């Protein structure tokens, strides 16, 4: 799959869901970061640009 420059942040407290979404989205060419809580998500949002946020 062709990579693109779209960066997605996945926020979920369930590690299984985070890993599943990361694997699926990565296979479809997205750059994915995952965190388990809102506090970590806010810290990353302040330092990075995300095309899509998923909670």
C-alpha cells in the first residue's frame, strides 16, 4: 500500500483496539500514533499536526 503523509492519532484505553486500529490504518498507508488517555492525546496534539483524530 502506498504511504501518504496523513497522520492519525488513535486514543483508546483498550490496548487491543489501539493495536487493531494501528495495524489496519498502517496497512492502508497512514502514519499512526496511539495513546491510551486524553491527557497524553492533548500533549501530542499540542506538539504535532494530525489529519484525523479518533477516540
